[in-house]
């Protein structure tokens, strides 16, 4: 194994409003360098609906603002699943309960939306991921229809790729040149599709060890970074070969430090606690270590990078982003 | 814990329970130390989880507690602070781990259930699990859950003998129960009041209303809550009071409303199947045929004749159903769903 990525810092804190996140599921980076973090929150009961929102902060963890709320009316979120920035400066958010793509200004004003539930061409069934391409195409993981669909930002249907037998509940997407990398979630694989939508490569779990991958970041240095959701880890791939496995090593963020400073008794007890316990028995079963060890990834759902070389891993069940940096810049 | 150990040996279940950090915290065993025993867990272990009240002495409770001193949780101070304030910060809930702290354990001589020694918790569990009182207590619980709210002493005694013979192997005890005559007896059919969860799940399965995860399941879970059973949150460590205690004026109204609401939607696949089954009897359906076909479609074969009479009387108010003409179908389908609502409102539907 190599050391490709190194831990840098953590951004986050559990918060139902204001500074913090509540089950962040995806993020995007605006042209202003700000991070737009989409909070899934839940369950869908009245008092908790406002927790579903977009939190905006800097890459250093300075809180800026938030917008959005839960609901089913235009501009509201029910099961928000993915967020991206379009070339025209709009933010697009996919909602997999409402089968809807909604577009907002950077300060949260709804501009338009589209989406019809169904299985016909152009219809959606649980859109789990949205990726905006530089040519203006929107790629949408149409999960329960087992396909990726292409639209314009106005909602005009362009094409449908994959389908039953080719994809199996696809989730995260990334583009590198004309290649579309698809996290084929239920197939535990990464599929690469060419510009015509044909599958040209498959990185299967036998090679990669992936289990229910949620997202992939394809980098120019030749590595792919995959949030291996089912294994609660992040895998750095060179081709289909895993070269680094990351399990998370989050430290206290600035927001966490502020909380502990305001709660000295809890902070004092935390200092003398062993937060990296040895685990035995049931605690070592799949999924359990993440619940027991606070610094580990727990349900990593997305990965993004900025122009400064920061790699943000959305650590959903821990309400934070773990930030890494690439320490090896040589190409594979 | 129950998924992994529930069909195993009772001793294994009680050992996992005694080491479960949630239980240790809830019943204060992290505060149970040499020289300062806390009897909370020791008492409840005997009273609620194994032997039942009246089967042990006060001295047994004290020595049981002493035996479990040192059975604690890791990072006890930090986890206690978090629990006191219900702190979920900075990064959400944090699971906790069992830790045995030998310096907190009282290794002195104790007498428990007539035996004397330097007992630790595991020794106590050995003695509990070989006690006839435990066999009786556990088997009565199983009988009440699977057979009837009304206990038949001879059947429970029979089951308790099996329990002791197989050293508390729950799978073997259940095998005995499920193969027994009393389990299959006609006198025990519909002899226990369904819990809210059982009632709601039965109705949802009948209607086939939740075939894939969707957000409306939250609303269904809230129905269960309104009926008096908040899922995974019993009111006390004793659990819920079951049987006829599920029924009181408020909860009964909730039970009826939730069931009739679920069954009234003819777009649910299960309801459509029932309607299609009724229609298979022909283009014109008499009220009596309507009632019997609905009961058959719902697999209700034991409805008392008096209740059937009442249902037929209700169905007769508007005469025969007709599916002969397209304009009569919606009305007839609605009458089918209305009858289904009547059926789920019967006393018998509340019983398992």
C-alpha cells in the first residue's frame, strides 16, 4: 500500500440549524471556492423538516450561511440526495423522494425545477446523484430505474445509459474527459462509460474490495478515490487496484472546539477518555467500529476536491467533512 | 443482541445482557462498586429478567449486586456526562463498550440462593439459570407471548420441565411449544390481544401497502406510537404491559382508525387482490357471498357466526353488488372496501 492521501483537518459539528451539519449527503464547490453542503437530516416529521438545508462554509471551516428547508412544495426538500453547481451559476439539487431536480441561486432562491416520476425515458425514480458537465449536460443517477439519464438544465431529455442488466442502483458519478465513472452501488463495482454510454471498463469488487460504493472522484493524477460506503472507508485506486485504504482519523474541528470550550465539564471528561478503544466481539462486525470509534468514517457518501488540492470526504453519519490532501503528485 | 443470541441458551442471553453497556448505564451498574454497592441491576435481573418476584430473598438481591461489582463501561465518566445531558456532540451518538474493572469488584464471600462462595456475575447466572423458578418465569413469558394471555398452569409446567432438561436452550423450548397441542388448540386461537406493532404490521401486510422503503413508513410508525407502543422505547425497564392492557378507550379508537385507514385504499395491491377475488364469484354478488369471500381472502376462517351475521346484515343494506356494468364497478369496489373496514373493526380482528 502507498500513502497517496494524508489527513489535513475536519470541518463539521452536529447541528440542526446554523453552524453545523445534519447527515450531510453531498457537497459541491462554487466558483467562489465556498463549500455547499447538502444536509439530508430526517426523519420526515414536522419539527425536523427545517434541518434539511444547504450549509455554506469556507474550506477552512468558517460558517457563511444556510438556505432551504424540508417539505414537498417547490423549492423544498424531502430526501435531498445530491448537489452540484452549473456553469450558469445555479445550484442544482436532486431529491429522490420527490423525483425532482431543483435549481437555486447561490443564496437559495428557487429558479426552476423539473422531474416526473416513472420509468419511461426522461422520467425519474429515486435520482440519487447529479453531475453537471462542462458541455451543459446534466448526468443523473436514476437509481431505481438502474440507469444514468442525461438532461439539459431546462429538463430536456437527451439520453439514457445503462438500464437493467447493465447497472444496479447506480449512485455517485464523476467525469474525466469523456469518460463517465459510475458507482454501481448494488453491483459493488465501478463502471466506466464512454461518450456513447457504452460500458468500457468494470472495476469489480474482487479486485477493488468495494462494498456498496457511494461516490468516486476521478483525479488527473491517475488515481480514483472511492467512498466505500458499505465498508465505512475510502479507497484510493490505481486503475482497479487499491493502493491506499483510509478509515478516517478525524480530530476536533473548530466548531467542535468551540462547543467543548463552552462545555468545560464535558470537555474535561473527554480529555481523559480513550476514544480509540480496542474492539472485541460484536463491536468488530461490519458497521460497528464506526459507531464505536468517533474518528472513523461512518457512512461516507461523497468526495469532492477544490483547486487547492483539498479532498473533502462527506462523513455523513458523523455530521462532518474529513479533509485530506494528496501527498503524491506523480502520475500512475 | 437478541438477533444474535435470542435462540441460544438463556445463560448466554443473560451474560450478554449483563455486559451490555446500555443496560449497565440504565440500571446504574457502572456505580456498583466494592464498598458502595448499587442494587438496581441485581434486583431487576432477578425480578424482571429471570426468576420473578417472590423467588429470592433480600439478601439474595444484595449478594447478586455485590457479585456484579466492577461490571462497568469504558470511559464511564465521559459517557455518563454525555448521557446526563443527552449530549450528541460534537459528532453524533457514540457507542460504548463493556469494561470489567477488577479493582471495583467485591471478591468477598457471598451467599446466593442457598449457596456460598466468592461469586462473580457469571457464577450468579449459572445458579439463576438452573433454578426452577427461572424456568417457570421464562416459560410463562413465552406462553403468554405465543399462545394466550390466559395462562394454563399445566402447560407452562410442562414447558418449564423441558427448559430445565435442555439447560435453558430457547430454541428447544420453542420447538416444544410450537409442536404442542395447546399451541394448536382451537381454544387458543385469537386468545391474545395483538400488540400495536402486530396489528399495524398485519394490516399493512394484508393491504400490501409498504412493499418497498418509502418515507410514509414514518407515519405508520407514528400510528403504532399513538396506540401506546413507541417502537424501541418501552415506558420502563419492565417493558410494555401487554394483553388486555393494550386496550383502553383512547388506544382502541386509534387501533380502529389506523386499521380502517390502511384497508380503505383500493390502490394498495393487497386490497386490489381482495377485490379481484370477490369479483371472481361473478358479475352479481349477494351480501352473504360478499362477506364470506372477503373473510376467505383475508384468511379469516374462524369468525364467530354472530359476527358474520352482523357483517351480512350490514352488507345487505344496499342489496347485491354488481360488477356487470362499467358504471357500477366503482361503487361496488367501494362497498368491498367498506366491508373490509367493518371486518378490521371487529373484536376478533384485534386478537391473534
